[in-house]
């Protein structure tokens, strides 16, 4: 038996600003850091053997916070050229795990929408058009990717690089993005093209699958998470109150 843990990164600075982020590399907000810490608390007691993340800072930061809060050291695996990447002779300590970064796990590329405030985009292009660009499975925003494009890079990477570790009994942690994880969950849960637009993934909240008897089954939240009591940063409370 082993576990696959999927975590969308914590709130970023551009999440606060309501801007299309995509491949723009922005860090976590103060609240996003708390969300990552909360994710670590929810996963307390669950062993990690290997981790995967995107090349974007907000996903990497979330991963490192989760690992650090459980006293793990993530050792990043970089290519050394000529096919050399990770030597089988390398010895890691009990609380050290390899971490792999890849663009295949990056957020959906939003093209010319990147950096634009979402409300401003609705005023410019129309509310319905922006909704279609954001939520439809196969309609691309100008110069960008649709979810189907993200699926075509994220799912093959998941099949080739991530799933073999789960089958070998390893507990795998994946820190990525709303759309790359929606693509992977669409594949795992066999969600239709028509239903996938309705899947919401909150920031910083783990989704866990158990591999047992040759099957990967999604766990109910109460089966693995711990009850968490925490206070959001004061500025975040004020922003929520203003809304």
C-alpha cells in the first residue's frame, strides 16, 4: 500500500490581486504560506518518499514548507548532462527525499491574458467569453493553452515519471497548480470533458489517493487529514471582510 498526495500551491500574490498568473513566476502571499503550513499539518504523520513539483516558485515554496514542517529535506535533482541525473550510488538520510521539477506540471499558460486583472478582462472581452476561456476544456484564450493542452503534457508525465513510484510502494507528494492537477485528477477519476469545468481545487488543501491491490482510489478527506485550527493573517481577514 502507498499514497499519492496532490496539493495545489497556497495563495499567491497574484491570487490576491485577482490576476491571470499562468506561467508568470510569482511567490506565495502571507496567507499562502499559512495555507502551506496547514497542508503540512493535515498530512502530519504521513511518510514521504519522493516529491514532484513544477518549475514555478509558488508550487516549489509550498512543497518546501510542507517538507520543512515535517522535518524533511528536499534534495533537488538536476541534470548534469550526458544523461547523468541521479546516481544510484547517492545516499540520502532518513528524512531526505529527492525532488523533481518539470514544466509538464506548470500551470496552464494563459497567453495574452497573463498579468491582466480578471475583472478588467471581463469588461474588455465580456463575462461569458472569459468564463469560456477559464473553464472550458478545449477553448484556448488568445495565445494560450486550454485545459486539454495542459492534460496532454501533465498526464503523460504523470504516467511515465510519477505513477511508477506509487506502484513500487512509495508515498509520492506532488505540489503543482489548479489546472495541471485538474488534468491529472480528470485522468485518475475519469471525469468527463463536460464535468471537469465544475471541479474546484482549493489552494493548499491536499487530495490523497491510496494505491492498494493494483488500484488507485481517492480517499475521503476525513480518512487522512487532521482537524486544523488556525488564524489567517490579519490583512487577509480584512480583505475577506471587504468582499
